[in-house]
């Protein structure tokens, strides 16, 4: 595969995440709690990906390697918990602004762990994306009166754990087959969610059957596809560029809110979507050209 093929896979992973918020809102509107929604998402997601793993390529792993992959799935579970917690005390436009900070945190991670300084083009791209995220969130039209320090902390934590998951996807056990690796990531995330926010409602068969359609959708797009796509694509493009590509989730969230939830989207939000798409293009202008193997691919993972 060419470099831009890997970039496209990561872009699709980001788009998958962007489709989540609309159906989370639908699940909340149907009367389901945050713990039930998150729990069903990971339960259904783990079920789907392990079924896929039965029919996909696998390799024998030692217990330490299995443990490393399970632990690497912790940020996947924490991201959902932290983000949904931030929504308890912040309006959606503010919460997504904080989550979106993963765009620059990814480049910071790349610099700290791999000593790889961001290029001028990448800095410009990140600046465009941040401006676009502020516009697309609707915060300019709605204001920031709903900001709380608790929500701010939860929102920034979700950005940090999301970046950490993207980072680990590109560095941990890179020779493990994608589906097998993603299944272990997902299992680690599910264990984390079940321990920190036990979805006790799912023990009732009636509730489980009612929430199953939401769980299947959220599990597929939030738990199954992103880990697989990131596992395949991230090692070839790096976490810095990877976080720029995954910023596609915000435009997707805005577009689906307008189409599915029929929410009113202001001109400034559409302008933000255009800015974000422009930022993604700016960050990938040279992706089709032959590039030297980046230093982080030549180094052994520190995890």
C-alpha cells in the first residue's frame, strides 16, 4: 500500500468516531443512561471484533505481549468515559472543543517521545484545525456560559487519552495482525469501562435487548473500526499526522447532526467545517510524494 492509502484508513477511522455523537444523543433521548450506552458500546464492539478475529490471521502471543495489548486498550475505554462525563457538566459545543485538543497533543507526543519537531506546514495545519474546531462547535453563536472547571478537566482528559490511544496504535506490537491486536485493545477498553462505570442495567435482559441496536452501531463505529484502521495505518504515518487526519470526526459530527437530528447548523459552523477540511488537506499536501522513513519508525517502541 502507498502512504496515502494508510492515511485514508486513518481518516476513515476518525470519520467513524465522528458518527458516534449523533447516535449517543439518540440513545440518551430514548432514556438510556451514560453507563448503559458506554457499556453496550464496548460489549457489542468486543463481541463483533472477536467474531472477526476467529476468521482472520493470528499469531501466537506470549502472556506479556497479551498483557501489553490489553493495557494499551485502557485509553480507548477512558476516552469514552471522560468525554461522556464532560457532557454531564458542559454543553456539547464546549465538550467537543476540549476533546479536539488531541490535534496538537499528538504533535507534542511525537516531539517528546521521538524528538520529531513539527514542520512549519504541520503547525499551520494545526492552527487552521483549531480555528475550524472553534467555529464548527458553534461556541461563537452559543457562547461559553456553560463552562465549568469539572467539565474542563474531564474534557482535557478525554483529549489526552484519545491521543494516547492513537499513539499506542502506532507503536505497540506493530507486527501483530490488525484484527487480533484490535480485539485485545477493545477487550482492555471494555474491562476498563466495566470496572470504572459498571453498566448494571445491562444485566436486565429487557434493557439489553432495547439498547442492543444502539450498542451494535456504536460498537462497530466506536470500538471495532477505529482500532483496526488505526492499527493498519498509524505505524506508516505517525501519531502527529494521524491526529490531524482523525480531526475529520468533527465535520462528520456536524453534518450528521444536521441530517439525522435535524439540528440547526449556523453559517459559522459550516465555515468551521470548511476550515477543518482545509487543515486536513494542508497537513497532507506532500503525502503522495516519496518520503524518508521517519525516525519514529526506526526506533524501538518505548512501551
